[in-house]
C-alpha cells in the first residue's frame, strides 16, 4: 500500500512549531487544503505547481486578506522551478517540497528537481518538509542529510517517507524527537 497523505503528521508538526509565511512546492489533495486551513487567516501561504491543470483545480483556495489588501493564500503556476527563486526569496518558516516530477524526465532524473530545491532552500530560517525521501537518489546525494537538524518519518505502513530538515530551528527538541543517523 502506498501511503497518500503520509506527510500530514510531519507537515502539521512543522506548521505547529513555526510562525511566518509558508511555501508549498507541489500542490495536492491532502497538502493544499491542510496548509490552507492551518495557515488561515494569519500566515501567508504561497502554493506553486508546474502542472497548469493542477493549479486550476486549487484556485478555489486563493484568498485575499482584505484588511491588509494582500494575498493570504496565493496560487501560482511555474514553468521552470529554477527561475522561481528570482521572485520568491528565502523568507519562509515552512517549505513543503512535494512537486510532481516532470513526465519528460528520464527515470534517472526523476528526483533531481526536488534535490535541486533542497539545495536552493537549505539556508531558509525555517523547516523543509521533503516528501518521498525513501527514493535512492536522496540517499546518494548528501544535500538532505547534512542539515544541522534532521528527522525522517517512516510510516508504519511502509512508504513514502517524509524528512524534516533545518539549519536553524531545533524542531527535534520542540517536538520531543531524537535525531537518528
């Protein structure tokens, strides 16, 4: 059995121990509604996906904070994940990396996009929540494993794994967890 939504616990925990804006890289039927309501109405949330049809499905969650005339939950389509960083910055308290792997990628490149995002976001003053980290490429590339604070949730039903990582927030002590090597 493949555990859809297995990242809910780690994601919810990361949201609970942080304050500030939240970034969702890859929308989904589980994460987008969860993050929308967990952040509403105080925390800005930016949800991004490269699949335009997928973005359209979630437009109903796009919300504006009327008092401040700013988007509370902004939904955005992106065609190139690398170009994204020219406009979004690094001011995020939680970042979920669960973007769909482009269909045109060869099997050997399937998770290169996620690894690249981990590298680009490693210096945020927040927590990265990376889904599907049981994949071989994450174990071969040190990008995710050399964070100061790191913990991987391995659900009792098997897969997929979700890893929390931060250079600055000791979420392990805040959540009563132990770092495992």
